[in-house]
C-alpha cells in the first residue's frame, strides 16, 4: 500500500496520524469515488491496537495542552483556520472526489465554513466567563476545566464540516482529540492532520485514526482514559456507542438522524415554499436536517405540487465537479440500494411517484416526490438519507402539528407561512432542536444545535459546546478571617 496517494492532484497520506507521526496498519480498506466508482486508494485500516495507541497519545499530550493558556490555544486554532483557508481548493476537490457532494458548495460554502468553525471557537474561548458571585460573604468562582481526551466519530455526508464542528470546540476547551472519520470518506481528515501539524499544534493534541466503525469503534468508546465522546451518525450506531460508553459512564453527545417536516400553510409565499422544498434535495438528500416530509395545507396543495414539479424538473443531476450540476451521486452503491429499497416498498404499499421513483445514471438517484403515503408507513416514519421526499396534506394547524410531531425523531422543522403569529404558535408546539421560519439551514455557531427524541442527546454550539467538553468546577472561598460557628 502506498503511504501517499494523489487525489485530483492533491497528495493525501493514507496512514493514521497518532502522536504527531504517520502510522501504518497491517491491513487496508478500499476507498471508492461516488463520481465514477473508481478506486481512489487503499487506506490504513485501524483496529483496537491503533485505537489504544491514539488514546494513549491523546492522554499523554493532555496535561500540557490543558495547561496551555487560552490565548495560545486560540492562536493555534486561528493558525489551523489560516491553513484551511490556504488549502480551500485542495480540500474542496478531495472532498468532492471522496463523497460526491458539489464542488461549488465545497469551495464557496463548506470549506470557508470549516475555517470559521476554528475561528469561532477560538474567539468564544476568550470570552468564556462566569461572573463570580457571593454566598454569605463567600466568593463562588466557576471555572471551565478541560475534561480529558475526547473521541470524535463522524459520518460521511459532510465529512470535514461535521468533524470540525467537534474538533474545534474540543481543542478550544483544552481537550486532546482522537478523530475517527467515516470509512466511506476518510480523506479530508487526513489533510486536516497535515494542516494542524503545519499550524504548530503539539504532537498528540489531534490524532486521526481510520477504519471500520465495527472494528475500531468499540476500543475507542470503551477506553477508560476517554473522557468525552461526541458522535454524529445513525441511531443504531449511537445505541452501540452508548452501550460501550456505559462501562466508564463517559459523557456522550449524540447528533443523529431526522425525519423533519416542512409545513406549508395556505398563507405562505408559495414560491418561497417551493424553493425551500426543492432545497431538500441538496447533497443528494444526504443531510440529517433535511425536511423530507412536506406537509401542505389542502387548499394550496395542487398549486404547490404544480410549481414544485416545474422547479424540481429543472434540476441538473450529474457530475458534482461541474458548475451546472445541482445534485450529485449518492455516496455508495449500498446507500443507493438502501434508498431504492425504501422507494420500491413505498410504491408497493400504494404510494405514487409525482416525480422520480427510480435510479438515475451511475450512482445517482432521481429526485423523488412520493404522495398517497400513510402516516404510519415506513416511508413517512424512517430516515431514507437520499433525494426522496413525501407529500401529505393537512387541514388546519391542529392536524399540521399532529402530523409534524408524529415520528420518533425531532431534529428540525421548517415553517412556510406569511403569518408571524401562526409561526410563533405552531413553532412553540413542534418537537425539534431547530425551527426555521421561512428559511432553511441558517446555522449560527452561537445557537444550540441538536435533536430531541431519537435525533440526539445534548446540544452543541457556543457555550453549550464548552459545557459538554469541560468539567465545570465551582470554587467557594471564605472571606479572610471567617470562621463557621455553626
Ligand atoms: P453511521 O452510524 O453508519 O456511521 C457514523 C460513524 O460511526 C462512522 O465513522 C462509522 O465508522 C462509525 N461507527 C460505526 N459503527 C461504530 C461502532 N460500533 N462504534 C463506534 N463507531 C462506529 O452513520 P453514517 O451512515 O455514516 O451517517 C448517516 C447518519 O448520520 C444519518 O442517520 C444522518 O442523519 C446522521 N447525521 C446526523 C447529523 C446531525 O447533526 N444530527 C449530521 C449528519 C449526519
């Protein structure tokens, strides 16, 4: 296995990054591009030994990193952001080759945002303070102590973006990190290790191990030296991780799947509502937050559908490197098979495909809208994670809220309405970590982010991230000469 491969002109190291060194494994796994199915390279395939080595490196580096001043940690995180900004083009093309998402979004939106993730948490760290307060003459001082090595496990749909949502706050908080990227798109995590080293991050502060979750995951999440686990991925994996973390009661943050609704009321700007609905095909539908259940008020359903079909019909599907492409391929033949299975079962159960309903060229799935679906059917209740939306109608707010809340998930909800009072009334009743009104995907890192029910445990963002990655301590100091006389 070559230690370095060249991906669209960019050299990428295929080995792990442990304790400031590149480390190979005896075995490898194959990484294929969703664009043409071609083998990109053989990647080092870690197991328990690599997991233990990475946690040991993170544990050894922890005392010194935790003791590093806040301003120095912030300076280093800004240096990482500088490195990301210098390499936006390289990161963008490697990510697109590896996971098939649009090159233009990686260039203009995602990679600049990756740099922002580091800058935001570096700056937030410097403002993090609780005012001291007094109790019967005693001073209470609350401090944010770094918790220890953090294991961060991430999915393939937005690899570097989702990894750095965790890496940046974990490092800012003074923790050391073991990052395990998904096996279907591991490459940009390796580039991040290079960037962090070039920025001067000390050895062992950031470690990256690659491999199949089932082989390396348990050794990471059950390790007694790991003090935090943050996971983004599917519900079944989250259950396994929670079971494994239980041995040491390691605190967990879980960002999981969704089946979010888009509620379109008759008083909405229908063109805006249609734009919001079509946006749900972004990243070929492989977005946890996607509002895949479109709920439309009966009186405007026909007109909404007519405009939706016209707009979705104009979408260009194909090579994600082309500027004109709106929807690229899905990540893996297995994912494509899974999506097609959901659609075939829905059609067999009586659903009607308004558009799509079948595979497209190569590894693409045709943007699909299914109607005549029952609320308790699989297609309405389960996350597909592909370009497949369902359309149902409702009569009035009561039914809208009932349908919107009637799944096991609670990640997000989007409302299209021209009535601010209705937005407030309905929004307050929705079970969701984020509610968007007449907009979608606006995500400020200051805001709490996470899901309710099976969509997750905990919230990250701003101070909530530091709450998670730190051990909060209250130090109570008596006034000089004070004696407790009972
Ligand atoms: P997945 O659960 O299959 O894998 C996620 C990660 O977990 C991968 O790195 C994988 O290797 C690892 N893993 C697998 N088994 C493991 C184990 N036993 N122990 C430790 N790690 C293990 O998820 P996926 O298919 O990569 O991602 C898609 C899912 O992620 C969808 O459900 C989607 O909704 C969710 N997601 C959620 C958010 C969010 O913020 N809520 C964001 C993006 C994706």
